[in-house]
C-alpha cells in the first residue's frame, strides 16, 4: 500500500521494488481491490502489450482496532 500511495505503479514495478514474485503481488492487488482500497486499470505499454496500473484510492489509511 505504501508504494502505491506515493504514486501509481505497474505490477512489474511492484514486483521489483518489493522483491516479491509476480503471482503474490497479483493476488494481493486482487484482494486489496475487492476491499475497495485500490483500483487498477489496463494501459497500453507501447511495444510490450498491456500493463496493469495500480493506484490507491485514498492518500492516507487509518486502521482502528476494538478489543474486548
């Protein structure tokens, strides 16, 4: 989340900067998208087909936990 809150990134960008495999990143992106925290779009990548661009919906996220 921190990476895409700064600026939108492609799946490949996230794979490189987070040093994780592509399938794990894709699964995480899918889950975060279902939760409504991020959006993705497909963009043309001239000479290389289509790439998925991922961006956060909000510039800041706060989490609150209630115990008991």
